[in-house]
């Protein structure tokens, strides 16, 4: 039985762990919440309480990595300061976390790393974006994600595949719940770049089973309606008040292509229409 470690068993990591278990993997999973440990254990996941900060890693990280050939890194940047003040950004905190993690990886049996990143590394751009597009992040989280990507890719102790997800949606998660009834929303004619939770899991599983390492993939659905069309129809389907858009300014935005996943991995999207 192949063993795999998932750093971060949250909204995506937990259902991913369940899927890997049903596909014959032995799964080690981490959480930063002690109350979640029994939940992970009840599902058959070997659970670890692990948290990263800019100076060290708290928890039995050696045991968490021991015996795993593959590690999935699925933790958000979380750049807010200790007082939860959104104006206080700890400089390079996420990058330092990844540096600390790498020091443990170099002394482990891990051969492959799948790093869950974000299309935010492309920043504000117009036109069609592919994996060949040079990233130009314009947010602090995007900048640190890109630097973390580079650190992992440049390390020769293991192979790294970067998976840049678009906006994450699921049965319990959709931006329309926050946008319903709002007015003067910008960019009505720009397209959406989303991906469903089920496809996030499907793509990760495909990368692992295909052994597709040292790659960069955009994890984005091929469905790209305009923001106005998508949110209006989604609001109607959920019996919510549709948002209203500002048409006085020209729309700007990017279309992020996920075609490489379909061509190289031969992956067929489960929820192409979101």
C-alpha cells in the first residue's frame, strides 16, 4: 500500500484524504486544530497536530513524513499578524514556513511534492493566461506563493509539481452567497476562472497516479462565462437576489486556461459547468 502525507486537512485536504483512502493509499494527515484529530482518526487517517510558523515547525513532522514518498502541501499563506490585524503583514512569513518545511523534506524519504498554489500568482492581467505566462503577482500572498513555488522547484532533493487553482467553489462554497443583492460590481463582461472541489481532488489524484512531477498546471475549469451571466444565473438557481453590475466602465480581466491538464494528463472535468 502506497503511503502519502497531506499537510493541511481542511476544506480541500480532508475530502482529498477520503478519496485517496478509497483509492488504496495509506494517508497521514495534519491539522492545526486538536479538536479535528479524532475526526481524522475516525476516517482512517493517521492524524498529526502540526503547525508551521516563520521560525520552526510545531509537531511530530518527522513521523508525519516518515514512509511517505509523496507530500501534498495544502496550506494557505495566512499573512495576517498575530493580533489578526489585516493591516499587519509579517514579512516573508509564508516563505519562511516553506523554508523550514524544506529542511525536513531534505532529510526524509519524500521524493515528490505537490504544492497547491493559486492563479493569484499571475496578478492583474488581460487576455489568455497559460502555464507559459510569466507570473506577475500584485498581492502579498501571490508574491509569497510564487517565491514558495520557486524554492520547492529549485530543490533537487525531490520533484515538485505546482498546481495553481482558480477560484475554489463547492456545494457549500460559492461567491454568489456574498455577492447576492450587491450593486455596482465591476467587470461584468470579464470571465470567471473557477474550479469545483471535486475536480481539485480529481486532478490531484490524476497527477499522483500518473506520476506527473516537475510540472506546473493551472487548475481551472474550461467553463468561462462572463461574471454577470454566471452570477445572475447562479443567484436565480439559489433563489437569491442577483447582483447588479456597473456597465459604465470597460471590463478587464484574464481567461486562465486549464487546457494543459486536459491534454497532458488526459483529465476529463467532473464539474465542467460549475
